[in-house]
C-alpha cells in the first residue's frame, strides 16, 4: 500500500510538472508562431502609425556607385509582391521598386546612395527630415503617380528642373516609439522607487526596534504586494491624473508604477540586508565605525547583489505592466516630449492592437519582444547573483 501511494504521488508530481511546462511552452509557441512573421528590422525602427511628408531636395544627377541596389530588398513590410526590378534614377540618387498591395500598386524607395540629396530633403518648414529606404512615394511635384509605371516616373523626374518635391509615407506597423516609452518608464519609475524602497528597508532592518509598528509595516508591505495592479491604476488615475491634474502622462504612470514596485524592492532589500552576517556589523563597530558608516561601507556593499537582483526583477514588472498604465499613462503611440506627455508602453500597445483593432498578429509580435526582454533580464539577474555572491565578501 505504501509503495502504491508513493508511486501515485510520484505520478502526480511528474504530471503537474509536465502540465505546467506544457502550458507555458504552448503559450510561448502560440505567440511566436503568430507573431514571428512581423519581426524584422523595420518592426523595431518604425513607428506604429504611418507618417506622410512633403519633402523637397535639389535634383542632382548622381551616378550609381555599384549594382548592389538590385539585391537590396526593401525592408518595409508593405512590400508584398514584387514583379519588377528596381529602377535606379540618377536625379533622385536612389532606386524605386514597384510593389503590389492587394489591387493597389505602390512605388517604394528601395535604395538610397550615401551622397544622395534625398537624405537631406527638407519639409515645408525647412527642417531636414530625409528620405530613406522603405519610404512610399505618393506624388512627385504635386502629380499623382498611382497610374504610372517605373519608366514614366523616371521620365517625370528627368523633366524636373531645380527642386523636386516628393509626397512620401514612412510606413508604420512598428514599435519604436513604444520601446522608447517603455525605457523612459523604466528609468523614471526606478529613479523614484529604488531609493525610497532601499531606505525603507534599511530603516526596518537596521534602525527600527522589533515590535508592533515594524510588524504592521511588514504586514502592510506584504499585503500591498498582492493587490491587483488595476487597483493601483484606479488610485493613480484618481490621485495623480485627476486630483493633481497631471493628466494621462509619463509622470502619472511612473508614480503609479513606483507604488507598485515599492513592496517588491522593500521586501527583497530587507532579505538581502538580513543575509549579511552580524559579525560584519560587530567588527565594524569594534573598529570604531558609526552606524551610518557601517551601513554605507559594510552592509550595503555586502547586500548589493540581492539589491541589484531586486531592481532588475522590478524592471521586468515595469515591462509587463499594462492595467495601471492604461489608466495613467495612456495608449498614444508616440515618444513623450516631456514628463507630462502621454505615451504607450509595449504591453499597453499589445493590449490596444488586440482589443481595439483585433490585430492578434501584431499583439503577438509585441509579445515576442516583451518575452525576449524578460528572458534577458532574468539571465542578467542570475549572472549578477552568481558573480556577486555574498560568499565573495
């Protein structure tokens, strides 16, 4: 009977492990299968929304330096079917390729010479924007080219004297702005939460006397760690967005995320400080060091591996947060101009395209980026823990 029970328990343990790993692998496989087709260089460098410009530059004949342009496939995802060879136009200093997108035909710049005037093209305000590979040409000097072919476009450009004005579209469907906003959110949130969390942990471990107050603070910290992030989001919206009138902004989102991170940083830092042997403190006091000197010169350096790991894991929490940021930072896919500008992070953008646009493919592609970032952060945390093991002190 005992052997049967042990055998049954063993089967349940293995089965639970296989189910857990299987579910995780299935989720990751689903995300990669649906999103991997969108992952390319333009996905990381383009904004999500298309941008259209009217750009002017001087028409200077520029001979082709080599024939490598024929092998340069446009990196934009808008190129679905190419039936033509790219055509190099000396007046542009670049090559154009014809692309079919459904029943429409688009003309895409597939190659730009390094000395081409297109790279210095200016908008109507006189600011240099530049025309790059992957841009879609809509018109030339006000003339629509939808019903033209490559030879006709070459003739139109060849007849122009002086400046050429191209109406071009920089294709979107990228996450560049969301990556930048996520990085801003990480830096701002950590700059707020990390010093507060570390100082609070130092107080609880090194200064506070054991008693009801400390027990209450620790209980409150542990309870706050288990509260759903949407509750923090509601608080952030009511206090930072409405009461303090920060509106939907980077600052409101970062302050809300900082509150979410505090319990994690405090508890992790506490454990790292407690792991420092008391003999370190006694030796420091025995040499005449003050409490502050002991903490700053001995305790914190010895606990630094655990503190760094807590901070790195907090970065993963920031990257994966969406509910709180939806209510405080907004969903606008643009780079915030200042602390009071709105902006959407990667996970917020994934929610938006899945919920509002039903674009599961794009949401999964963003999910791949998030998963890769989380994996990298966990590897860094393990590396730090291994290198700066407290046994080395």
